[in-house]
C-alpha cells in the first residue's frame, strides 16, 4: 500500500524561514546545503528547525476562491454563511453534508503532521547540538509547545489519531502508525506544555515566538477541554483556572481599550494578543482579507472579493441590546465605502466580519500583514471565569473576570447569579467575544452544547437545529479522517457516520 511520506517522514527543510515583524526572525541563518550528515551541528541549525515548525501554522489560513481550511470549524457552528458558490468544502460543512474528501480536513492533517514531524526532529536532535544551554532549553520549549498545539487541534478535530513522538524514517515502526487513544494524546499534550513551562521562555515575546504566557494560556484551554467531553475529568477545572490566573497575575497582558486594536497590524504580538500566526507585507502576506469582504461589491482595492465567509444575521442580532461588539464596524460591518468613490457608502446586505478587517490593505496596499490570533487575553479571562466558577461558584474574582469583557462591550456587570446561571452567562460571552476566531465549534464539542440564537439559551449539541435548517447529529462531534490518509494507512479507521 502506498504511503504518503510527507505526512510523517523526517523533514529536513532547506529554506527554513518563519516570517514575523522582527527582521532577524526572517533571515535564513545558515545558507549551506543541508543533509542528514552535516545538519544539527551548529546553533543556527537549532534555530532553523524550530523556525520550520512555525511555518505549518499558516497553510490552514490560506483563503481564496475555494474558501479556506480555517473556515471549516466556523461553518460547523451553524453561525456562518457564504456567497462563494464554488467553495464546495464550505457548503458541505455548513449543510452538514461533509465527507472525507473535503480538502479542508486534508490541509489540517497534512500541515499539522508536517509541523509535528519537524517538532519531533527538533526535540530529538537539538539536545546533541553544541550550543548555549539556556538557548537550547528555550528552543526545546518552543518545539514542545508547537507539537502540543498541533496535537490539540488534531485530537479535537479528528479524535483518535496517530501519536508520533520520534522522527520517522523508512524503517520506522511509525511509518504506518496506529491511532492512539484520545486520553494518551492529551497526556502528551499536557506533558509537552508542562515541559515548555519550565524552559525559561520570556513571559511574553514581541517577536511572535512562543512565550510562557502562550504556554500557560494554552494549558488553560487544554485543561478546560479535558474537564469536558470526551474525557470528562472535572478535576481539570481547577488546573485550568490556575494556569489562567498565572497569566492574569503576570501583569504582562491586558484587554485592548478599543476593538479597533484587534485588527491593527501595529498591535501585533502586544497587549491583548498572546500568540499569533505571523505575516509580513509583500513577503508572506495574509490571504484572509479577500475572504471576509462581500462578493464583488466593489468596496475593496483587492481584485478578488470572494464573499467566502460572513456571519449569519440571526447570530449577530442575538447579541444583547447595547452590546458594542454588535455595533457597526466593531466585530461586524454592514456597509462600506466604494473603491471608486470613498465618499460614497454602500449597504452590503449582510453582516461581514470586521474584527479581521485590515483597513489599509483593503483600501490601499492590497497586502496585509495582519496576524491571525490563536490566543488573546480575553479568552484567558473567560477560561478563568468558566473554570473557577465550576470550582468555587460566582466569587468576586470570577465575576470580575467576565465583567472586564462586558465592560469593554459597554454592558452592565453580571451580579447576583447562581453558579448555573453564571455558567451559561460565561458561555454566552465566549460565543459573542470569540466569534469567528476558530473557538466556538471546539466549545460546542467539549460542552456538548449549542447556542439557540432565537431563545438565547443553550441546548444539547446532538439534535440542535441550525437557524437555516440542518440538524446536528452524533457524527458532527468529529470531522472525517481524510480519504487519502485511510487509503495510505489501513490502520486508520474512519470516524462514525462518514
């Protein structure tokens, strides 16, 4: 049986660049011809292999007239819409007609296993490189964080997947890997992050590299997930609250005062942004901008206006009255000026996503270096509020964390709620605050809950009816393992229902 080696095989990359706002982060540190014999002998090689792990954060965000892989988990919420008729992968997911040939899932699988392969290589080889021990420890911390992140994504999307922790060669037992149990995958994720936590990384890193703040923030999300489905280990609520509180008490992060800062490239890797995928104008520019503008309405300087994803009307209109996030050009926009006449505004007929909108790129340069945010401080506050409420109920500290989010949204503080009432209030804040950031579907699955935009209540995931008709079933708790992976490795078993 043919095996696609690019998924698992050891990767030696000859152009090992990671793009960020920091110029030295862009340089190729060693210009020799790399081979297995002469590589991993110098500090520059450690830097190169770690940089290569970051690169695989980017492919799932590529967007165009075929939609974009990152949209997969957004359409799975039932809260997103598209005008892009040729984006069949998006439409299949949105209509709950998804199948294992969906290219979005294949991109996640291929990209993240390639990142894992490079992380495995780094973790195996960096200890033997003669270099400064402090720098070595930090490099290993970055590699472990990124491996944990990739596995965290894969296990939530696909469930039981191969757990590979060593470089794979043609004679390796992991050339055709068995799927591991979900519990064992989470054990590795936790172990990697706890090791990364001890690696001496800075609390925050303005260049966009992994920081201790990012490690603890991800640990908080991992523990919150482990407390829910499918593991159902509520003892992890206390751990989730502890890691989130560590980030809060570091005093290195805070909420932006304005929602405008969420989509300003100048705010990259700062203040509220804890960990982001990096872009750089005219070198590695983000392709998301064409995806979040309406289809061919002439508001953008980009030649392609794809209308690939926007918010369902019913969701945006479910926000609490007076919520600033639902106001025009905060999280969403319904009108914009025309490319040919910036003094004239056009009603767009829908709620498009403004929190990712790069104004300068859209109206001038058509090259965006707006980073994609993987973790921001608002999520940490909500992680803490949810987890701590489960441990000790609606304490002043719990209420303060969620009320910081509400205060920025110009909403009244939550007071006098029971533990159960506060639980759902925090969930609502997660849905509204973290919308279209690849968070909501993961929350739906770990909670086994979906948000009814008409009643504004939470109801069971299985049996939840989207506002436009389709109804979630048990199979939608996971995505299908790509057809090509099962064809290449007969030890993999398709997820139920696909």
